[in-house]
C-alpha cells in the first residue's frame, strides 16, 4: 500500500490529480543530481592522464579508478531500489546525496590511488541510492498518466545526455583547473538537493514491508557483477578461461538469487511483476536499446579519434551532435504516444534507429563527418524515444509501493544490456578487423591501437580500412538488434498501457 505523506500525498481518486508547479520544481531538483550521477560514468576520460601524473597509479589501479564507480553502481541498484521502498525514497535520496557529495569532496583531494579507488566505490554507493529513487519518485509525484509520461521522458533524456556531457565537462574544467575539479562540480547540486528534498519531495515507503532480506542483498551484486565484468573482459580481450568462469559463476549465483526470490515472503525483486508483459517487455526493450547504444559507442569513439585523427576533447564535442537526437526523439515519441498505441510507437522508434544504424554500414575512411554524425543523431533519436516509452510503461505497470524496486531492475537490465552490446557488437567488429589484417604484425592484428603503435604508411591505411569495415558489420548487428526490439514491442507491448499495474 502506498503510504505517501505530506502535501504531495498520492490519492486514489478515479480522476488522478494533475501535478502543479511544486511537483515540476521537484522534478527539476531531481534532474540535476541525475545528470551528475550519469556524467560520473565518463567524467574521468580526460582526467586520467593528470591523475596518473599526480598519483602515479599502476596500470591495474588506473583501470580500477575508471571502472570502480560503474561497477559498484551496477551491483547495488537492486538492493538500493528495494531498500528505498522500505525505508522511504526521499530518505534514501537525501542519504545518497550526502554520500555522493562527501565522496566527491574526498575524491577531489585524494592523495593516493588506493584512496581514490575507495572513494570512487563510495560514489557508486551514493549513485545507486539516487538513480532508482529519482525514477521511482516520478511515480509518486505525477499521478496523471500524460504528465508522468512527460516526466519520464525528461528523466530518460537527462540520463542519456549525461554520459555524453561527461567528457566535455571534464575537458573544459581541465583547461583551467586541476583534476579534482571534475569531482567538485557535484557539490553544489548535492547541497541543493539536501536543502530542497525535504521541502518538495514526498516520503514514500511500503506499509509493513517485512524484514529486509540481507542474503538476497548479497546474492544480487555477487551474481550480477561477475556476469557484467566477465562479458566486458571477453569483449575486450577475446575468449579466455577466467572471464568465462566469471560469467558462469555469476549466472549460477543469479539462479540462486532468482530461486530465493520465488520462495521468500518479502523478496527484493517481484518476479510476478517481471512476468507481466508490460513490465517484462519494457525491461527487454531497454536491454536491446542499451546493447546497441553502448556496443556502437566503442566503435564511434575510436573512429573519431583514431581514423579521423580528432583529439579526445574534439571527439567529445562532436559526440554531442548525436546526443542532440535524444532531445528531439524523446518528446516526439511522447507526443505520438498520446495519439497512437505505445507499443507501435516504440516499434517505430526502433525502426527509425535501425535506419540510422543502416546508414552507418556505409561509413568508410573517407566518409564526410557530417554523414556519420547525422546517422548517429538519427539512431539516437529513435532509441531514446523508444527507451522513454519503455521506462514510462514499466514504471506505470509497477504498483506505486514497489516503484523503487521496479526502477532498480529496469536500470540493472540496462547495465547488463550495455555489457552484452560491447560483447556482441565488439566481437563482430573485432573479427572483421582481424580478418582484414591477416598479413599485419601480431600487435596490429589484435587492435587498432596496436596498429597505430606498430605500423605506418600504407599498412596504417589498411588498418583504418579494416577497422571501418568492422564498424560497418557491427552496425549491421545493431540493425538486427533494432529489428528484434521492434518485433518485441509489437508482440509484447502493443495495446499495453503503463497505468495498469494489474495488467499482464
């Protein structure tokens, strides 16, 4: 049962109340920390050389500095979502903001690699507390279906844009300040959230939620993280025993987790909710979308920097052009969903995205930059339109008192989708690249970075051509993912509405 208290308390009237200025102001307050939490995934891309010069981390420590935040964030999403449903989402948002702010300050002044790794983990804890709660609170702030769709659209666009803005903001700050400044920019937003959250956000928690299941809270990250890490290692280094064992071990633990959820009285994940076509279909659609996005992002970044010779900061600036597609696609999808069936609109979004990926299959080493960026903007607009509707459907299908857990499962699926996209599309592109470099030195055959370091002249041109062909074939893989997502949307989500929690 929903136990919202305060001036924004939920109602059960047949005609739900419309949100006013107070609720929209609350949404704006939630969007700023969401932007920063999503930016923190990529904000260190330009800062790492400066951190390396100052703190002298080993190669392993440098990798952990980069990955620790996302690693902890992904592992704790389900636990934090369920915890917010029990102790109160506003309370968890405030706690997350405090942890994120303190960890940001500690990261800015970290004096050793080990300390920076530790506070990056703490940042992940704060981010995991904030992300599902910000999405779940939309379910309680906006009771009117149309307004909730607009709010979820804004949430999706901000989250997507944050990852693209991270490198740009980082590069701009490092032009004038030391590397710690990329963390200190979090402080004003978190302070604002700490001040305004008690005034604007409702407190929402489940009535009599039962005891919190700590074994499940351990099993969830213990199973999810080895799977994600193993898939990423397979995508980066190819087939090897250790990452395969990591994936297998993670899948075993996840099966134990799922079995436990089906047997205990108060599970962290509502398996019955996942069986509903509206919610389960929306989660699957999001996995397809993120798999294509992340899988292609790896190729496009290397294409801009290595093949076209752009500096990292220039590449980050150019990457904002495709990100602009999100600000067109998300509201367009929301408008169309008011007049047409949501599943059909989502399928249309995936079809538009597929057209963008199809255009990328025609990219060559001498293709004009505007062509590549336009194709990226097209696929971005279609993907974000579909993702926004998927998020809205999933959130509307979840009972209000389980919105935190539902949002966390949705976001965990996105993390898994990103890892799968890197593995599937990355493997396709790498295989095509190696096939085109059969006569090259060993280092050049493995990666484009190895070719840049070991060959010159005509051999380097061959490497660029082989890499671009790999990008083309990866884009064909993304087209296939979009086709599958469109079919899934028409099959599972056509005729479904996000406002019917009881629907199957």
